């Protein structure tokens, strides 16, 4: 029998109880701190942005509008959440910021790739392309759906959130193809319009009825249903995204101007309007109507009859079109970069308008102005080197190509339709289905329509955010080295470190 004394037990019941109690207290303290931090986070919510690309803080104007909304609203992001090129993560961060600012806004994400069952329900609910009613249509993807009980849902494509610019691919760019002989181009994201779009759509849902716009037809104009390059399908869709319901209008015969006409659109007439139609339009404006007048260079040879009416309102439509060689790609188009900074087109200074053969739209220089003259503002201009196409004698000049008119109210008088507002544009091609995608053409439609309808809350203070594109350019050898580093060296170093620690502890 050995006389060697036994060593004391390391984990006696008392020690185990002490260690367990210590762990319990520590765990309780950690949970208490977590609960306190969550409580403080809900009471004093504020986000800090470490990158300009993730900064989705809202403007004061958006916050003012959000605080006035009381409707329950749902924003559904119908997206492929794993696509790295569709700006989903930025949109989700923006949507969460809106939900944080207004507790009546709820965010719902549906991944149509990973969750086809949920996607099918959304397609059926909102009658998206590719549902049971339109199985042969291309499937819908990357959409933002704004919905509220008792309102008509608003569905917009995700592509409308980002403004792209076509740029030439440099030779050192990874996308450059050395075998291609022609100039290589790609679309580069330059502006993010998420805040302006979200605020406009949520505000539209708060309204019980959309505005009504009437599109005059029957005088050679392109159609809203024409999906060709010069049709106005995209123009109509852009108005619809601004909660403006558009329908065709014919004034022939005994038909009168509809009483619910909030906005009259006359786009590129190629024939002379009937005298009775001109009289109805003249009366509509005198009653305080709103007119979006879009000319085309063909009206040089085929006047519409609207020119004298506009002249009464202080606007001259010159019988020629402008060329600006220093700011043109094809010779017919013009990049418009000069805007009136004190008008509703001021936000377009970060972009440009790409217009085609525009007519000069100038302010009438009245020698004897009327008692209460309308306020005419020239909005967009060519460069100082622009020329008239059919006047070889005229010196280079800076020509206005877009103008607005507003009739200020007379004291003690009120028009049935409010205050007259007119926007006159010297070109229609840039708002057709093909060119409306370029520059700020699509944005101009929204700004002009909202100004005409006096929706001041959608005009200022909500600007687009610039997108800084970072492109990592690596040679093939550098790419292979990076792969070896990520797939071999880093995991291998972790394994080596683990083996070294095991070896030391073993000794």
C-alpha cells in the first residue's frame, strides 16, 4: 500500500459551482448589455456611412414628405438578390432607410430566382408579364412595386433607377476585345435616382386619384402605342411612373376639351390643325389649362397652326432648326449642357439632353406688353457656336430650344382650371422611344410634367447621386497570382499556423 499522498482534485464540487456561477453571471451581463444596446438603438436610431457609395441618407424634402404620409404602404423588391450588377444592395439599403423614417412603410423582398413560389404569387397579384394571363410574355425581373390598400399599385423597372452613359472602352480595359476593329462601347452607371423615384411613388400612392393627361391625336402625331424608334410608348410610361394617367384625345367634330384634363400633350403634329381644334386649345389655355407642346423639325414645312397661339403667350417658334457642330455626334443631334439654373430643369446640369434638329424656342420681345404679361422663361440652350441650318448668313449664336410659360393670377380673378402653364420644346425625337434613353431625356419628362401640374414637392431638393465606378484591372498573370493567394496561400497559412500551435502545445 503506497504512502504517496493523493493530489487534490482540480474540479471539486465547490470549484465547479464557482466556475458555473461565474459563467452564468458573465453570460447575464453580456445579454444585459445586448438588450440595453438594442433598446438604445430603437430609441436613438442613427446611421453612420463609411462610404459614399452606401450613403443613402435622405434629403430634408424627402423626410418632410415621409412625415406627412399616414397610409400603410408596402415596397416590394422583386429582384435577383445575388446579381452583383443590378444595384439590389443599394436599393435595399435605401428602402430600409424609408421604412426607418416612416413606420407605415414595410419592405418585402422576393428573389424570383431562389424563391419561384413567392415570385409566382407576386406575378399573379400584380399581373406581371409572364403570369398565368400572359404566359408567352417575357418574364418580369428586377422590379420595384409600390402598393397601398385601396390604391392602384405602381410598378417600375429597376433599370429606371440608374442613369447610364455610353462610353468608349479603353484598350487597357478588361472588356476590350483586341480582335474587334470597330469602336467598342459600354454602358457606365453615372447617377442613382433612387431617392427621387421612391419619394415620388410613395407620394403618388398617398393621392386618391392620379392626374389625367390627354394626348392629342389625329393630326399626324406619333402614337402612344407606337413602339418604334419615334413612337411615344416610353414617354407615356414615364408619365405613368409619375402617377399621371395618359389617354388619347380627338377634338374633331363637336368634341370638347374634357373637364378632367389636367394636362394636354401635343407631340409632333405634321399637319395643320383644324380651326375648330385650334379654337378649343386656345380657350383651354385661357381657362388656365396646362400644355406640353413638343414640336418637330418637319413643322418647318408643315406648320401646325399652334405657332400664333403660342406667340400670344410670349413664345416664338422659329421656322428653322439648329446645328451645333462642336456638341454633336451624328451632325443632327446636339448635346445640350446649358440650363437655366433658376428653373425646374436645374437638376439636369449634372446630365445633358440629347436632342435632334431642334427648333429655336425664344421669348417674344414685346414692344407694348399686355397689362398682365405671362412669365416666359428660356430653359435650355445650345452652345455659343450653334448655327441655323437654312441660314448661311446668320452668325454663330446661343439658341434657346425649350421654354416655359406661366400666367400669374390676377387679383380678384380665378380661372376654372387654375393658372396657365406651358412647356414648349423644339424637338420631339429626343422624347421618342429610342432617344429618351439618352442623357437626362427621361428625367426631363418627369421634371416638365411635375412643373406643369404644380407638384412642387417633386421638383427640388431631391437630386440624383453620382456613382463612382471602381474597376480592378489585372493582367492574366496577376489574376492567376490572386487566385493562388486566395485559394492556396491564405488557407495554407491558417493550416500552417494551426499545425505550429498544435506542435507547441504537444511539447
